[in-house]
């Protein structure tokens, strides 16, 4: 079986979606199948993530499918959809003439908002139906938490697989925590809201002697970070930039701050939990509020209350007993729900079911939009002519 993994941004980004795509491709070849990443041309010269040498790479214009995609002879396509690349996934599958798997790369609410702001839909109602219509063409729909399955129309849910992402954490020796709070990937876009973490730490630093905030990842907001830290010269903030070694980030970390407005599934929390690091986020952030259990695996601050994020950070730093308990709970959650073997097994079950024409329950089934029924024609009309 030859699987094409379509993710336009693969050679241009270093986000969670790109990492998961690389992980899925490497998993497929490790199972004895063929895999090829299909993406836009690169901006740079280096692959953003390591790939198994057996994984192929096809560089095309993903928004305008061409014959070269069909010539590859894919048996199955896995499309990682996001803002600006959604309905095109169905058209690519049509060109390739094979079943389609959709991987949604954010939470349902944010995806609908992105679609409503894009050229693909012009309002919230159109965005809702466009999302459903694309999924109606998929032999499998992969969502990053079980709770997101409820966002689908009932007839689509039997094709949905809701399961968490995972990471492979190499063996490590015992490393004592230090007064180090980490914030990872929160400064690459405004939506990640990393400036809130910097502000909260700086406001708390005068009360917490010796603590440091360590920033990791692309920093597109450096001038604003510098403006905040200039007001708090006593606060120790270290910007490491891009760091590929997750041990250097988490092994000695005391806590992680994730102040995002929206997340699909926050891979940094998966990483932190895998190292037994409790996390602090906002209670209204989807994905974050499903993983972090207040007082059990970290703290959820109230975004509507000024200073609540700083208060949560102060509570974590001052109580080593609570921190140890929450860290152990986080590690147990990772072992039970975020294990790589579980993730890999779910992905291969999904891929094999889709290839065999089966739904998530293992029953023979055809996607709703591909059936020979009047309702199937309605699904196709919604995609081809837009919601009205």
C-alpha cells in the first residue's frame, strides 16, 4: 500500500502538525508500507523534522492538484487540513482516485472560524457546512481528542477516530528540577499568546527569588518581549530560540506555561506530561482545558480575571509538595493516554480500515458523500457549489 501524506506547510513550518505528519509517515514505513509526504516547495534548505529515509517527498502546488499526483499511484491519501487548505483535500483525492483520510489540525471551533475568514467560506453558517461536507467525503476522520467527535453530524461519527497525539521520549536518567519555568512555541503567533506568559512571570518574579523563565521556539514577537522585560530588570528571562532536544527543555523543568487562546491539541503539554512536568494554561482554551485538570495535573487560570495567570504561577512555584503530586499525575496520564504504542496502533487501525472500506467500528461502509443516494448528492453540492 502506498500512502500519500498531504501537508502543504511541511517544508515551511516547525509546528505540531508538521511533526505529527513526519511521525505518521515514519510509522507507515515501519509497518512495511510506502509513504510519501506531499507538500509545497520549501522556503529553506533543511527538513524541519527528521524523516525515515524510506519516506518519499513530492513537492507540488497542493491547492491546485495536477496530474503528477495521480501518476504517483497512491492507494490512500492522508490530508492534514488547516486554514487555507480544506476543501482542496477532497479535490486532491478525486485527482488521485483513492480514499481520503482527513486529519484536522486544530479544534472544531477554531477551524470554523478560520474557514469563515478564508476564501473557502464567507460566514459562520457556510463554514459549518463546508467543514461537514469535506468530512462527508472522507473514509476516515482523525480528530485530536475524543471530545471533538461530537462536533460532527451524526452520520459522520462512525468514520471518526478521536485520540490523542503522542511523542517518543528517549530514556533519560533522573534529573532534579530547578527553578525553571518553560514556555515553548508560544511566541510564533499572536494566537499562542506568549506575551501573557512573559508578563505573568515578570510580575511574579519579584516575589519568587531565583526563578527563571526559559523561552523556546521561534520568537516573532521579540521587540514586545524586550519591552516587557525592560520594565522588570530583576526578572530572569532566557530566550533559547529553536531547540531540537526536548530533554534540554523539559528534563529539569519545574512547570510549563501555555497561555494560548486556541489549540487543537497542544503537543507541548504532551511533551511536558511525558516528562512529569505540570502545566498552567487558561480554562477557556480548548485542548488545553481537556488535558490539564485543575489542581491535579496543573492549574487552569481564568482569562477574565487580571492577574490570575500570575497567581497560578505563584501557587505552583511556592508549593513543592503540590508540584510533585501534579507532576506524578501528569506522568501517569501520559503513560495511560499518550503512550506512543497506543497512538501508533490507532493510526494504523484507521489507515487499514480506510483502505479496506471500513468505518471506525470495522463495518463495511462508504463515506456519505460518495453513496448513490439523494442525500449524497446534497453533500456533494455543499462542497462543489458552496453552502447557501
